[in-house]
C-alpha cells in the first residue's frame, strides 16, 4: 500500500462516505484496468475499490445506465456493493470483496472448477428476474461504434464491412427463434470475475444490458481462451447438464460476434490514443479470430442448429 496520489484524494473528496477522511489515514494501491483507473482504498479497517473513469469513455458508455445496472447486480448478489456512483462522469466506489482473486485467462485454466463457478454466477444474474436499463443490441452497437470511428476519422481493418455483411446469416438464424432477454453483463473479461474458490462475483457493468444470455457465455469463453473441455464444463454448469444443440450453437456464434464487435471497441481505443495497450494489434487479433471461426467447417452446423431452435 502507498499514500494516495492527488488524483485519488481529489476523487475521494467527492464521495460523502470518505470526504472527511484524513489523507494520512488512507492508503491506495493501483489495480488493473484497460480504460479506467482503479484503486484499492484502505481507510481504517474498511476496504473499498475506487473507479476513476477513463478519458473520453463517456463517448461510448452511458454512465446512468451503468449506475442502475451495477446496483441491481449487487442486489442480485453478483456484483460488489455499490456505495457511491456519480452518473455524471462515472466515478464509483464499491465495497472491496475480501478473500477473492481477480481472475485471468491463466487462472481460468488453472483453478479447478473456475468455468463452472463463473457460469453459475452469470446464471444467477440472468435468472434474477430483474430488468436492466438499456437493450444490448449487437448489430445496432456495431453501427454505433462505426459512427464513433467515422467521427474520429479512424481506419478499419481491410474487409471489415465484408464480414459484417456475412454476419447477416448469423442475424437471420438468431432471429428465427429470439431468445428471451435477460439482464446480462455483456463484457465478461476474465478480469471482471472475482473468485474465492467457492463462488464468483462479477464486476464492471459498463456495457451491461438486456441481452440474449448466451452472449455472456460465448464472450466469456473467448476472453478466457476456453478449450472444448472448458466450454463443456461452462455449458453443463449453466444448463445443469449437457447443453441442447441450439444453445451450444448460440454460444459458438456469439464467440465470433463478440470478436466482431470488440474489434471496433479496440479501434476506438486506438483512435483515442489510449496508452494502456497496443489497441491496433488487439483489434486485428480479434478480427482475424472472428474470420477464422466463421470460416471453420463447424460454424455452418451451429448456424443450422440455432435456426432450427429447440428440439
């Protein structure tokens, strides 16, 4: 732990719970984050997580929606307790979840039962009966992100629009049997899962909304680099047994579609000169992986299963 820097102290002054705390009694340590700056805050015997929103994130994240959804996810027992949220810019303070490990793709491979615990955490949110603000609509978001990139004068990878047109077959298959919408995380990076070895919590609800719940599973699989055995563990935990073909197909289809969408997100970060990562390389990796999955021999079979619907 270290004494907090000026940015942290300025942020804490805006939070009633900690506004009067003496700087000498506060410690802060930097946590991970691609677009935001996150800190573990210790004040006396209490521990918190402070999220300072990244520059220009308001261009593509609705903070009022996030505030609403994050609090509902905490109510469902899936997210950490939200203690403060400024919907104007996204400054947030949450309760720190003690005894938990922040997951990574490697930890998902090495911690026994991790895919199943993550799937059960997502299922708890999906089946909560709560209603999130915002409808996460894949193809509408692709159009929105393309609009942001056009305003930024950003470059797209060669062939991106061609793949979007090819994804029309995916849209038609999904539309044959629309899934009941559920409150979804929609951005299940490995690092957004916190694990104590018995259960998981899911944090960072910036992109959350009502969505097809199989999106969360397909996206989680991609982000953690699951192999077939881990996909099976995830799906069987979620379905309480072997996954029906149409649900397995939806999960695989969404693997490709999440890469198609997050390619654009990476390009926005690159255009905004986010220094955290090489976002041009990030976007190209995702785009190539999307194309490879869609061109694979099994993809058409999954499309057929989705179009056919429940047996």
